[in-house]
C-alpha cells in the first residue's frame, strides 16, 4: 500500500535481459544487498556532479569552471571503493564527459531548472499505480510555460531509438 513505483523500478521489472521481475523482486521489494560495480559508482558520481553544477549555478549566478567541475567529480569519485585502475579509467572518462557536457549543454543550465527533483510527494497516479522517484533534471521555461524532462544516461551513445533492443526499456 505504501510502495511507490519509480521509473527506474519499472525499467528493472521489464528488463528481461537482466533478470526482469525476479531481479526486481529480489533487489527492490526484498532489498537484498548487492555490491555496486564500477559503472554504478560512475553513474552515481556523474549524477552528483551534474546536480552540483546546477546548485553552483544557482548560488553563484554563473557556471563553475571546467577545472572546478573536474575537482568536484574527482573528490566524489575518490570516495568510492574502486581499484586504482578503475579509478583512473573512470576519472579520465568523467573528465571527458564533463568537458563535452559543459561545452555542448551549458545553455540548458539555468537558475529556473530543478536538478534531482523528487516527485514522490506529488501524488502522481497512473492507472492506479502510485508513482515516485527522482527526475534527473527539469528544464523549466517560465515564459513558454513548458517543462522539459531530462534523464541522464552515462552508458553508450545511440544514434536512434528504433531497432535497438537495449533501448526498448527506456522508450
């Protein structure tokens, strides 16, 4: 009665290539502990860094420099239990990704945005299912009265949705 289905939980449930309902039951409902892998740590640190960029922008009325952003990413990554080799590889990957993000997407960072927006208290119900979770980024345009929902992905880049079974669960 109190469970709220997040979009991530729904994706875990329908992802048959990674256990589907069985894995969802063990990990989400029973909450069996598992060790996060290097990719999971990378995703968490990248999300935390992107949220930090938005908070920095709101507090300082400007974007952080690439150097400050890399330093924040490095600090957060250092706190994760990684092998020296994994740490080095993820640090390089993160630096390159953050440089590309700031170069290509800085125009989407505004003080009106909300980062890691928790909508669990919003009473979202779809077909009788109570929804919850966090939205990575809301790009709010007060002039047009529109909101663009952004879901960060830290894995592979894809050119199109159609024909790729790995993307089916997200679509």
